[in-house]
């Protein structure tokens, strides 16, 4: 699970630092950019997400978003 959460963090970072239209690199703001925090707690994880809560692709099914 840790590897998948790390991969998700990388995807969020890539999304935040790549311009959608030009694919140029842009700065990451630790104050405003989306981020995912997770901490192992026994056999579970404490997970916090900060960022936009909308989906730009309305045809995406919930099952496609789950990575478990």
C-alpha cells in the first residue's frame, strides 16, 4: 500500500507542476498546490488530501479512481 500511495503523491505532484496545455514545467506551491499526506498507524493509514475536489472528466467511473 505504501508504494501505491507514494505513486499517487508523484502523480499529484506531476499534475501540479505540468501545464495542461503547453506541458511546460511550472512551480509547485506548498501553500496552494494539491497534496496528499499519509502516515502508517499500525496496519492502517491516516490519509489527508488537500486540493480540488472536482473531476474534470465526468465520464470517469468511481471504480476507475480506486487503486486498492
